[in-house]
C-alpha cells in the first residue's frame, strides 16, 4: 500500500518558512504597478525497472523510469500590492510503496505548495504559460534492486536529479524555488 512521506520539512504553515516578504528590492511600500507573477508546479510518476544482460539474461542494473509534468506560469498583472517582493517555496509530497520515506519500486511526487514569486516587471520580462510532459531515466543502481541502497537519506538527491533533468525541457522552471 502506498505511503505518503514529505520530501522536505514541509510541516510549517504557509507564512512561516514557506513565504517571505522583502522589505527592500523593487519596492517596500504600497505600489500600483505591473507585477511579474511566477507560479510553478510539478507532478512526477515513476517506477523501478530492471535491465537484464543480453548475453546471459542476468540482472545488469536497475533504474527509475520517470514521467513528469512541469507547469510554469509567468504573468504580468497591474495591481496594488504591499510589502515588496514575495517568495513562496515550492514543497513536494512523496507517495511511494516504501514506508520509510525512500523511493521504493514505484510512486508519485506531487507539489504540495506551489512555488511562487512576485516582483515588479523588468525590461525583458515575458509572459509565458508552459506545460511540458516528458520521460527521463534517473537513479541507476548496479544489479538487482536492493532496499539497502534505497534509503530516505538519498531521496532528495534523486528528486533533485529528476528536477534538473526535467528542467532541460522547461527552462522557466526555477529549481531554487523548490524546498529540497
């Protein structure tokens, strides 16, 4: 049965560590202007695959076959806002068949809180709406799958590998917004 595990420490309420207001930067008072709003989301589905040697049929290695959907919206809105620039960290949720917080044999990684920034529009900023779906391979391990190699201690690095590989298709996705 799938087990839900947080990927990062996302136990704090929105408004504590997940969102921050800057009192310096583009503005620190009520301002009516064009604001650039960046919002991002991702959904990742994966399963572990075993690769066999062609000569004798023995297990060669295993890897994660990953399907991802990355969404990024960058819009310019004219409105009044206070407290300067805004940053909301994106937090992810892991649901896997491993109860200890590791990736296991299959699972999904979904956005629990979307990543978001708000700042005044700058010269060169463009509005975009990207929704990209793709497949990647990550997390290769030698031989047959061994749960001893798949621990919660290395989950974040494998998730980062997924995000970096997917970012090649979605350059507007900002990895620095993800709370890993």
